[in-house]
């Protein structure tokens, strides 16, 4: 694919087709919500256009590191952080640094491309002409980008951003994957590119504003990529509940997901509260009755659990394992005659299922 060929994509499938046409080699991706934005370090954009220089770009980052250390932010878990590690922490919380975020995952970059451009909205009065987004693809060339190893992390920022540059030689560029496990970095498959204040892409594609919302829905449905997945840390959780996000009441499906997670973590009381909400919102959800019964069983509320199984049977009859579960619970409660009727139903629905006969035999034995 020709570098100068700027492709427009209007769907997830078209985007994947564009990725497949990039050719051989590994790529790093960066998505921006405004196609006018270049691949620039945020620290460089802090400088006024008529005063921008590489020397001032270096100084911004050095001052940031010095101030962070003076304020006691130079240590983490009892260990002194290197200059790059301090910059990464600052970048994580929104500070402008020399580090430029990229990702190995092209679809993650597409997610960020399809976001609203908040900076543009704050300046513009005409939301009808919102900007298109752009995805940049940068060839991950090991000869161009030197990998930052643990040993290099001990170096000062002057090592990575030297003032002196031999005449006729390009600046050394770097690629760094932070070794410490920040949930957001892992979820976004992040990598930092730095060493200069601006980079040229190898390829790029445009996403028109009118297609952004539909593509975001495709990404969540097809790939599970959404804001709560990409920002799983506490800071990301807070982002989901910021002032500019309209409050939307939870649906039955949302409560079901909460309940399932609570059950997996053996927080049975919390799971029960959420299954109650599911049934309150959708009284015909047979799966909710089944899982609420399982949860009640874990809490020792066997009689109530059987009532839920009976309700599931009323909504969705003909499932042998529901009758078997109710029968086993009744058997343990020594309600043998009632248990027998459930096991009879299991055998009727699934005559080739041996456990139905075994459980019925146990019940008949108890009945003499």
C-alpha cells in the first residue's frame, strides 16, 4: 500500500481490510479523534508555536521530572523510579510528556479514533461539523526504534533526549513497553514511542464523523472493546461516571452481569441482591430464576431456591437438569415423596440419562 494513499473506512470490516493491506511487518497504531492532529508529543504542544524548539521540549520534560521528585513522587513501593518511569506515571494521570501512546492492537486505536474530540467541542460552537478521526500506522522497525530494556531505565532523561545531535544524523528513537503491570496498559496493549517531538506515519486511514458511533457499537459487539474494558483501573472507573456522561439506569442485563460476577467471587449476598433486581425488571427471565436458585442454595436457603426452580419450570418447562437439581435439594431436605415426583419427570424428559434412575433409586430406598 502506498504511504500517500489515505483510505477512508466506514465500518469495522473495512478497517480490518485496510489493516490486512498494510503489507508485511509489524505495526504500531495510534488513533486520534481529529484527523488534523499529528503524531506529536503532548509536551511539545504545550509550547507556543513561535517558541517551539527541541531544546525547550527537553526542558519541559526535565522540569517535570525535577518537580515530581521534589514533591515526593519519585518513589513507588519503596523503590526510586527512573526518569522514564516518572514520566509514564505522569502521563497515566494526564500530564503532557515526551511519551507518545501507541498500541499493538489496531482495533484499540480505532476505538480512540471514534471518540468525540473534547478539545474541539470546547472551542467550537457548531457541533454539526465535528471532525473526522484518523488512525496512524507506524512500522515497528527495530532498526528505527531502539527497545528500552530494564538497564536503560536507569538512565537519565538526557540520555534519551540529548541536547547535542551530530550533524547529519537522525535522532535515536525509542520503543518502551512498561514492565510494571498497570491494568490500563495491559488492557490497551500500550507501548510508548519517544525520542523526538514529532513522527511521520507509514500509513493512515480516515474515519468520518458520521460513522464513529456505529463503529463503536461494532467494536463492542464483535471484539468486546469498550470504555470499561480499556480503562479497568480505579481512575478509569471514575471516568465512566464523570459529569459529561449522562446517567443511564441499569438494565436487567446489566444487573445480571453484576450478579454473575458477584457469584463467581463467592459474594453470594451481593449476587442475590442483583438477581432480585433482574427479576424485578424482567419477571419472565428464566435464567435469572435458575441462577437465583443456585445462589440461594449456596446461602442455605433451599426452600426458597426450589420455589425459584419451580418458577423457571413454569416459564420454560422441559429442561431435565432443573428437575434433577430440585429433586436433589428435596432429597437432602428429606422431602422424599416430593423429590420422587421430580426424578420421575427427569426420566420422562431424558430416558437415556442414567442419573435420573440413580437419584430415583436413592429416593425409593429412603421411602422403603
